[in-house]
C-alpha cells in the first residue's frame, strides 16, 4: 500500500528545501502530492484539505491524511503579538 504524502507550500524559498528533503527521503511506496496554496487549486481541494488537517503554518506535511508531529498546533496568536510588543 502506498504512503500518501501531502506537502502544503506557499511557493516561497522557505518551502523549496522542505519539498526537496521530502523527495530525497521518500521511498518507492511514497506518493507525493504538493499543494501550492499561493496558487490555490482549481477544485479548491487543497484549501479544504488544509482546513481539515488543521494546517496553521506553511510548509506542512501530512502522511496518510494526518499532519506529522512537527506541523501540528503551531499558529500565531494575538497573545504572541502582544507579548512581542506589537500594539504597545
């Protein structure tokens, strides 16, 4: 059974090395799909999947329909901004 790997990117130079690393690490049982959110996608499936998986930052990687650990629960909050001195 193939391992489904989905990479969510924004088409930027920060994402490119991650895509390359996944491609270099993947094996014959890996099927890689790249979702470039900057371009969206015709069917909007990439945006739907992004929301369903809980993607909060880019780049992000899902394997078999689930975000991998390093891509979970990381988002910028208003509290983070205030703690950084923004708004004061």
